[in-house]
């Protein structure tokens, strides 16, 4: 989600419920999500359908909205209240986002003090004028970016209720991800722009204030959205346009109906998603590209780009087809019929069936940001982890798979496509500023620590998991993870338990040490004495060891030292020797011939924080 260009990735953790049955219907919505898990526990998730009618005034960037929300309580709990996110309220002087940006040690340069300088006609807001539950008016209070709602009648388990709302809103000047008139001249980037129901799950409510980053939402259901806007604007975003012949703007399949009004209504339906995003501009070029046996790709970019950058957008389109095919092959098939790459917002940010990226980039950067944001369709959108709590599952896993894709599709020829992620993590681990991946994304002491943890350490978590269980088992794990948990809300334990089911190994130690603590890996070659080798564990985190031994006669041999607590070994062609139990700080072995050199982890896929002592 966010394009922070450090090859990074991270992991946070908590036990979770699991499920093996995947929801694959993207044309209609199911209101029941009570499924059996492989562990015999019961998995459930809430369900919501949105219907919205929006009237946008492009002169003052204000809009009026009517929202009908059908909510199904699939939980075993009686709910006496609900919460909505009002994200646009963050873009006001004195908001938590504003104050945090001005008090953190290393503020995001894109935000800095800009929110505090917004004028009344530049701020963002969402004002709820009325809210009803099944026709009964509700009491509600806006508290920063969260609407607190006391229900007229509690919602019982299995019950479905209808909320109707009227609201007014103003689009903020573009500062972070969303807003109007960004630096590249895009008129409207409409992300997190509507009152969005907060998620309730087995951990309770997730009505987090919008302070710095990350989102979480309730699975639909359909988003049925009608956007009325000046007819000169082209609209791009989530979902399928229902009235292309009325709209034109490059969507039409036949004759376009003439409009006598100054406005047009764009009608979109997005099935089985947990968000809806759109952008609009008078100057968009709209191209399409068909993925063989896959979705139709839409590309929207500004006509005022110079010829060179327009050429990059054209050249990038077939690469996006290849990326879509790569992810569908290596994670799981993309389940929708369209995807849009849209110039807008700032940097890059993933959304439902679309991404907003800045467009005035070099060719390599344009492909790179698209690779990253498109990969988020799988990691956090379809595999909808709570990225506020487990940001590494979203950013890290995306960094891992997008780096692998770029290495393949752009013929980069890197022996380890995640080398920069390892460097980033090791820097952080040795900096004294690392916080565990269990840290809430808004609670990092430094923005840089968050970025490296989420992107780099998260990516290393997955790459290093391949070192632990074997490369082929990692590939199988990623595919099974998608099969079992797409259209759900997986937790950290789910990826580890999936890896255990695939590999047959015990891996709870891996999640605990790498995901829940700041314990580090540090193994060394302590001594070589003739035929005898002694290794030492210096760091607290255990690992199995790949070892390369070169003999005095010039021959060499690969060994594999299993970690005893794994209760097994990864597939390997190396000679498997006796286990190393974690509590023993040293490990010795006698070779048949005189030893010249010994190297721990010649592949470099183990995140050892001090590689200087890995070879002797």
C-alpha cells in the first residue's frame, strides 16, 4: 500500500481464527460468513452493502451524499453501537494527524506542517446531518475522524439492519493520498472519502483514528455508487461502470447518449470488496489493455504530460499485463473483471480494483510503483489483514512479491531480489531504534522505523521463511494462503500455520522471535581446529543453519544443521547432520578431512545482523 521506496516488508502478529473455504463470488454478495476452519474453530466476519448517491460541485469541491448501508451481524455478540470512519476530518488544523506530524521526530516531508496551514475552504471534512437505523433516528457524535453511534436497538447475532445517512463533505487540498489539485494537476483523488463503517471482529471494534497511515474495512457485499459530476470530467476508479453508453469518455461500447445537463451521473458497481475509490479530471487520457484470460486494464493519465512521459505510460501498459499474469500465477487468480491504474494522489496507494499513483516518473519508476500497488490487490485487498495492526503483512509481503516480479519481468538478473530489504532490516536491527512488528502502525517512535519494519522486515519475514522451509514450500505456502484466506481477514498466525501445513514443520518460534520481539539472528564460525569445527549462536533468535565447508584439499561440501525445535528438516540436497538445540550456545562437528574454511548461510537468505563472523 503506499510506495515507500526501500525494498521493504514487515510482520506483526496475534493468534487468529482460520478458514479454508474461499469466497470467490464477485458478482453477488453473501450475508453469511460463518465457516468451518481446518482447526475446527469457527470463523466469522461482518458483512456490509453500500449504496451511495453523490453530487459533486467541482467549483467549491464540496459534495452531498446519501448512503444506504445494509449491515449483517455475523458475530456471536449483541452490538449496541457502531462506529464510522470520517477520514477527511484528519485534514484540519489541530487534528491528530496534524499534531502528530508536527511532533514526531522525523515527520513525513509530504505532510510536515501543511495540514496546520490549511484555510477553511481547503480543509477536508465529512459532516453527518442525519443517521437512521431501520427508519429510527440515531444519536451520534463526531470525535475527530470517528463517528460514535448509539443504536436505537441492539443488533443481535445473525440480524440484518439498514442504516440511512445524509452527509456533506469537502475535499481537502491534496496532502496525503487523497484530495484535490495535486502537484501534477489531477483535480480529484477520492480515497477514503465517504463515511466508512468500522470493522468489528473477534478482537472487538477497530475504530482507530486516522493519524498517520493504514486502513481496515468490512467486507462487502456490493458497493453501488452513483457519482454526479460536471460532464467535462472523466471518472476512473473501483468497480464496473453500469452506463457506459450514457457516459462516453472512452468507456462507451456504442452510441453515446447526449446530455442536456451540465452534469453526468456515473453509476459504478463494485462486487465483493471492502472499499471504493475514484478519481476525476477533465484532462484524462483513457487507454485499455486486455489481459489474456484475465481482466480488462484501464489506464488514466494526464494529457498535459510531455511526450516522453506519455510514452512511458504507453510502454508501461503491456508490462502491467505481465505483472497481472505473474501475480495470478504465483499467488492466485485475480477474481475481478477490471483493474485501473490512475494518475492521482501522491506517490502510490492501493485501493479496490485500482491504484492511484503519481505519473510524472521515469519508465522504471512507473513500472515499479505499478508493480508494488498492483501486488497490494492480493496482499491486503484480497488477503485483507488489518494493516493498522499488522502493517508488515501488507507492505512486507507486497514488497516481497513485487520485487520478485520486477526481477523476472524487467530482466533485472538479481541473485537475491530482496537484498535491499535485508540491508534495510539489518540496519534497523543494529540501530537501537527497532520496535517489534506487534507495534501499531501509528505508534512507532520514528517514521523511518515504521517504514523499514513494515516494508523491509516484512519482506524479509517471507523471504527468510523460504530459507527455513525451502523455496518450493514457500511458493506452495503463498498459494495456499491465498486459497484459504482470500476474501477474509487473515492474521499473522495464519501465514505461519499455512507454512506449517505445507512443510510439516513446527514454526511458532519463527513468528514469536521475528514477528513479536526484536531478538536478532547472529551466528558465527567460532573456531576451526584441523578436522573440527565449532559454531556459536550469539543472537537470541534460533535458526537452522546452511553450512559450506571447504577442505584443505580444495573440495567442498554443503551441510544442513536442523533446528531441533522445528521437529524436522526442509527439503535439501545438503548432507543433513545432527540437530542443534537452541539453548546450547555452541555446536561442534568433526569432519573426515582437514578443514580450510567454513561459511554459514552462503545464500545470504538468513537475516544475520553481523555477517562479518559468518565465514572463517
